[in-house]
C-alpha cells in the first residue's frame, strides 16, 4: 500500500514521546488564514509538530537564539526562539534580523544571471574586463568559473585575511586579494572562494551601473518580497538585529567584531528568516530569473576531468535521500545560517542562529524538518551490514536510488533536465559490474572509491542514468505519487518494487540488473523485512526522548537477534551521548558512545566520537587501536585518510583532543607531511617545543620521500563539498 507523504500525514507524531521537549520562549508569525501575498498558515496541529521538532533540537546543548521558517506551496510558518540579546533579555521574533553570511553568494549569483539574461554580462567573459582592478592572471578567469568556484581564485589564506575591522569600498575589497596568484588552472579543481564572489559583486556594479547594494535592493530583494534584507553595515542595523555569540569551552561569549564589507558579494548581507523564505520561494517560482536559467543554476558543475562538484551557480546542489536539494549555508562572527530548497516538492526551509559555528546543528535540524514536511514524519534508519562487502554493495544501491530518484523528480517536477539515454542496457551492465561482490572483495577500498564516483560524468553518470530509468518505470507502473514515498522507505523498497515491475506482464524488455547483484539484492530485501525495528522505537528517535535508557534493552535485544543486517542506530546513539556534558557527565557520554560502537562496530563516526571522549577522559592509549580497527574497513580507509583527518581536527571540543587526534593520525599515516606539520603547530601551541621540533623533522623527511604532495581530494571536489562555514556534505551521506 502506498504510504501517504502529504504534510498532514505527520499528525500521528503528536502522541509520540519523541517530541517531548522543555518550553523555550518563542514568538511566531500570526497564524492568519491568508496573508496579503497569498500565503497561508499551516494547520495548527502541523505547526505543533514542527515546533516540537525544533524544541527537541534546541534542548540538546547551549543555545541563545534561533529563527526557523518553512514554506510549502502557499503555506508558511515562521517562529523565533530564545533571545536575540542576552544582556537585555530581548527575545527573538519573526522580525529579528541576522547576518546572512554566505547565503549572500546566492543573491550575487542571481544578480549575475539576471544581467546575463539582459545581455549585459557574458558567462564566458574574462573577469578582468569587468573588474579592471583585478589584474590578468596566468590563466583567464571567467564569470562562469567564478560562479561555480572553479576559477582558482584563492580563499582565505590565514587568520589575518579573515579579519577586517573597518569599512571597505568595492575597489578596496578586491585589492585585498588582487595580487595573489591563482591556486590552480580554472576548471581543474573546486575551491570554495568568498573572494571569487567579491569579484562577481564588482562585476554586477560594472554591468548594471549601480552599486551592489542598490542593485540587490531593486532587482533581488524587492521582487522576492525581502522587506528587511539589506547590506550588513552599521547604517542598516536597528533594534531587531541580533547580538552575536560564540561558544568557548561550553561558555557563551559575545562575538568578536567583524566588518563584512570586505566580503560584500560573498557574505555581506543581513535579513530575517522570512526574507530567506521569500528568496527561496522566488527561486522556486522563477520570479528572479527564467525557469531555464534557474535550471542551469541548479545543475552541478564539473571539473575538466569529469567530476561533479555538487555546486551549481550560487547554490550547493545534490541529492539527499532521493530529494533534489538546492542550498546554501553561511557562517561568520555573530551568525550561522542555512537555506534549503526542494524544487520538486515546492518546499523551502530557512534557519538562522546568533551562535557561531552551528552548521552541524542547522543541517541536522533541517533534515528533521524535511522528514516532518516531506516524509510523513518517518524516522528513517539506514541498513547496517556486518559483512564489509555487503556494506559496499549496499552503498552503491543507495546511491543509485538517491541520485536517480532525485534527478528524475527534479527533471519532471522542477526546472532540471535529463539528457535522453541512448544506452540504458549498457548502463545497467556497467552498474552490475561495479557492484559485483567478487570484484569488490579483491580491493574494497578502490571499489568504494569508484562507487562514490558512479554519478560522475567521467564514469558515464551511470548511477544517475540507471536510477532515473528505474524511477520512470516505477512511475509508469505505480503512478507518480508513489515515487514520493521512497525517500522515507529507503532504497531496498525502491529496488524491491523495481524487481517486481521487471517480472510484471508487459515488462519483459525492461533492463535488469545482472547476477550476482540481483541475488544480493533479493537477499538484502529478505533480510531487511526480517530485521524490523522494535515496536517501541518505530515512531521515535532515541536522541529525542527524555529517558533513552529505558529503550536500550529493546535495542540491544534487536541487535543480538539480527547481527548480519539490521537498522542502523549510530546517529541516534551518538546524539544521545552528545547530550551529556564533557565534565561531570563524561562517564554517561562514554557509556553511550561505547554502545554506539557495540551496536555498529563498522561505524567510523561512532569510533571517532568515542576517540574524542576517550581523549577527554585521558585514556589516550585506547584511541589508536580504536581507529586502526576503523581503518580496516573501506569506509574507514577513506574517511580517515590524511586530508580528511585534518578536517576533523578543527571540530574537537578542546586543543587536547585535537592534539590527540593528530598524534593518532601520524601513527596511522607516518608518510603524510601535512599531518606532521599540523601536529608540529599543535605541539608548539601547547608549549611542547621538543615535540614540535621532532614533528617538523618528520614532516621534512616525509616531504623528501614524497616530492609531489598528494592532491587534496576535498579541494578537487572528489570527497566532499566544502563550505568555509562548516556545511560539509560527505558524498557517502546521501
């Protein structure tokens, strides 16, 4: 039976203990039946569910203020939580404004594309011809390159380059980096660059004859109904602007001052969450640029060697569990923001908080709200496999569904397009070969790397082609609404229905998956049906209940009953652990993290989280064995590679934890000069001069043994989409 995916299907959640959370001061937009702009409120029973989801998240750790907005079609809900000013005890309201930070890049990109449509700008113009203050470089840099972060224009190259305390003009902001060489030849790599978007902001001024501020106000903010959006300068601030805060050692402190005129085109605006929703709706309804132009902006760009960057023109864009997601994040002193749009489902989620560095929290909350609005409030859990080859095969299947379903829906319900596929049988044959367990077993790490590139043009985009074809077959067999249920049900439901469609009368010519993949798939489907979630856990998440301890026996029993294939509870268990503090509650935190590793021994995330807690507990000797075991899995070998480990070092709670992770890192990868150099800096910062000198010696030896440094997969776009504010979407998390 088809699962209802309508918004009102979330109502069963009202009785769920999962959404019980303490009260927090809040103020919402009036729930009028219909506003002047034609928008209307969600039903009260629905907003109670959404409100409870927000409160459950805010109960997990320190918070000051947050604003949340959701729109779907004509319905809209906006609420503010907590305080915009702690000292004066002023509450967050729907009128509260925040620094929007890098969401500004989306505004700049829209402005550029408007001028392209008007014939005032060319995507292939050399930026030097539009911004004479930016000198010619060793390679030409085009507007198109800059829009997709493929230009080679560098990003911040040190702490000093990120700090500005005085107002800068457009010319002065460009001069900050104009003398720096390009980091690489355009289109050979992806490198997220705020400086690159400053060049685009300057180009908007040249092509339009208006100041950047005036152009945005007249051609972006006003038509999108963004009544309170403006540049973030002293003159535009009023009593509704939030005071910004940061967390240091678990204590809330006031943000340091930063003048953002130095990053005007890449991060210099302010506005309300309602303004963000207005922009999102204007994007989805094509008010600002044409449908065809917006489709181009939402299409992932690619490097010259055929790797998708998961970034289009001004928007991050990629599949998330079968939804086609278009988004941007922002983060600066005073703020963290996130705007997420789902073109196929006509839905926008906007989040902002006045605490810095909260990208993970906003991303997590956006996914919960997505589940509430688009997935009938389902608590979806992925599959955990004990066998490492099975785990790799399953990841490939998941990616086929996520990419194929998302691209199909985006092309049929959104502004996207899919090129007609002339060799569907060939694509199916290629996929069957990539997911052949015998070939995977020979070198599972290399197989996993290929699988994580299965959507890329360099491999013929076979995952997109196969998944989209399967979606078309299911749409024809079961109707278009059935496709909307699969994101909540998961990939095995999608494949099971496709196998059934292949056996149906009249479907004899339908392309089929080859053996042994088909046999593996049937085995997975049968095992998944047996390994059901315990009844008491079907409609709740462990990290959202008041007392998760009472549910542990049922979970432990279910895990023991189905050791080979079962639902994955890792994320929930880690989140439960994170709800306990680092000091007085450290034993409880350790207990839940140890349970996470026990339940999902293959989980790299669980092992990394436990490693950090062990370092806090000064049980350093247990960390390296824990990570070595993770390295034995193909997922761990990729996630704990040197450059990925370096990214982890910026996340820990304390310098001691970062130091401990680096010490473990050089033990895992003694050949990596980057890890040794990072360790030397950490040792020096901790006053360990002898250890710092020893680490530098090891770094020199490693460099001598490897004259050409290994390329950074993150910079190249092969492993993750980096945002300088922490919204990083690993390619395996689809």
